C-alpha cells in the first residue's frame, strides 16, 4: 500500500504523539522494534539459489507469475512491442530455454521476447518474463555475449529480486508508518527516505549478484564467460557514443542501460574475475551463428515509429514529414521526437487527442496550454492544414524560458504538436527560425516519398584481406560519427583494424 493510501487513514490526527521532546518520542525507538520485528520475521526466508535471507514471503511464486503475466502486455506497449521476426524470436527463445535449463530451478516457465526498440536494453519481470531489445542485439557480437545478458536477467528471476524488493518495501513502509504514528509525520517521512536510499543501494548489489548468476548459467551451458565482460565494456563505449550523438560528451551515464547500476568498468572487471573457467574446456562463442541470426535485422528506427534522416523526421504511417532548423539534432522515441539545438534550445514533436477542441487555436488555448498566459495566439495554415500558434514563458532548469507552441490538425481527432523552448536571450532569433521552418518544412508525404522510405538494416559481411575500417565507413549511411558508430557496433577498438575472415556488421537502407 502506498504512502498516499496510508495518509487516508488519519495518521495526522494523533496530536498527543507529536513533538520530538515528548516522553513518547524519546522512547519511540524502543517501541518500534517489537512492532516491526514480527513483520520482518514473517517475511524473511532463505533463497535456495543464492543462500541469502530475503523478504520474499510476501510475494509467493504464484503471485510473481500472476504479476508477470499481467504486466507483460504493458511492457510490450511501453517498449516498442514485439519485434515481428519469427526466426529471431525463436533463436532467442532457444538460447533462453537452454540457459534456464541450467538454473537451480529448471522447471520454471520462461517467456523470452525480442522488443522492437533501438534502445540498448534488457530486463526481466517476476514470473520468468525476460526481454531483450533489438538495439541490444545489434550491439552484441556473439551468441556468448547475448547468453551473458539473458543469463543475467534469468538471474534476477531465480534470485527473486523483485519479490525481495517488494517485501523490503512493504517492511520499510510499515516501519515508516509506525514511526509516523510514534514520532510525528516528519519522522515518518525521514524513515521513508531512509528506506528508499537502502533499497537503491541494495539494487546495486542485486545487479552484481545477477552478473554472477548469469556467468554461472552461461558457463554451465558451455559458453565462454569472458564474453560477458567484453559485452559490458561494449555497452560502456556505446553509452559514450550516445552522449556524443546527443551533443553531451562526458555524460555517458545518462545514455546508458547501466545508468542506475554499478559503473561498466567495475562490472566488467567483476564479471571477468567471477568467470571460473576450466582449463582446456571447449567453451562456445558462436560468433558466426549469431551474426547470421541478426543479418537483416532492423537497425535504428522502426517504420512504426518513424524515421530520422539527418534533420528530417518522416513517418509513413502518419503520412507526414518535417525538418528542423540547421544546428538541431533529432532523437526519436516511442512517445516523441526531440530536437536538441544551440544554446540549450529544444524542439519536441508529439501528438495528442483533440479532447473536444473545435480548432487548433481552441486546442492550444483550452486544452494543451489551458491556464497558461499566452501571447500571439493566432490561426495558421500549414501545407493547407488548419493550424495555430502561440507563445508563452515556461519554467526551465536555469530559470524562465521562451516557448513557442504550434498545433496542426492531424488524423482521427488528434493534433500534431511542436514545442520550442529557448533561453530568453536567444528567443528572438530562434523563434523566428523555428516558426518559419515549421511552416515551410511540415507537410504531407507524397506517394513516392512513402514508397522510398526504408528502414536501416544490419548487413553482415566477412572481412577480406586488406580491408580497413575506412573501407566500411565510406559506405556507411549514417555519416555523423560514422567511424565511431562502426567501431562500437563491431567492438573494434580505436587504432585497430578488423581481422580478415571475421564477420562484421554494416548498415544498409532497404
């Protein structure tokens, strides 16, 4: 039960117990122990996989399975849906089931899903639901590397980390409520904050434990455990590249799948140290098999989410395209398209229901920016489509910012929305450029343009003698940081060349 739900039970209506100087407050800590201890003992059990004492009794395995089944559709919706490639889904399922058979609980039912998302990501739900994104699969370079990731996620399931966190959360919440009763609401809030901090640090330990379990399972299945350490290092380099592409070098942690976890280098070193290898054992890497499995897989944006091509965003399903001004870099996601511009300016493109608005101006004034002081609210026509615009000021991280809103009538009772935010001192110049580019750059796609838009795909080729990184980069369709992209994609360190005979991933359009 959440803290908001507890607030409805009248905890604040206990004035006789308020105040830090009262005798009740001075002896409250002695009273908390006998009240919380039974809850702790009832929830505590030993995990046969890890040997740890955990708070899992409050979420039995059948409840874990029910939660996973309930949340599975929501996870698909949130993370791009299932990647519709039967062969690739079957490949990942075979690998996952092979690893699951090597766990301490081989009878557990697992569901393995490849997500249609370019983001490097993997996670698990209670009850054996394991997900890997095609973005992560594009970064991996062998079956053993993928086995390390899938084994790690299986480790979260066998270690019952979700159930343990739930139990600790319930216990912490119960302790916070009791503290609120005995010491006053302020102390209860402090107890909650302390509990949240403890859970965050424990999650770090869970990730390292899942690393060790993943290594255990992949090794038992015959895969080279050193490949897991190599892939963790690749993810760190990928995060650095993403920071460069976003114009924020040095902030790699903000772009990493590992941002809430231990640093990549630390995890890689721990993974390598934990890989207890049998001398002379024929460990599997299976690079050739893996490369053939991902050959032809979509790379980057999915057609369902639209395409970014330089400063242009085009969506065949919506039948529209627009271009952002020079100096802006586009980033695509499931929910919105973000344009990062000079001086901290941003453009956000999204769409939303009209909610009864009878015109674009009505939508801005009474739905989208309802209750906001607007100026320059006026109607427009963009590519012959009814539209409207207005300006206002919004609160930014560094103070007030200028904001320009543009709404364009879309399909099925929806509006396309552009929001420009810029520092006040840059507002005049950037606002005029943005509004002009929107009016001239937003339009409906022609039939030829729709037919010509194709996703990027991975094409796997074998390196010939004498071929260099420069040879592959010359044909790369992604021109910004092309060499860095190619090297990260294939785990080729700076200053080195690919070995003849190995398989490498290139990108083609089609």
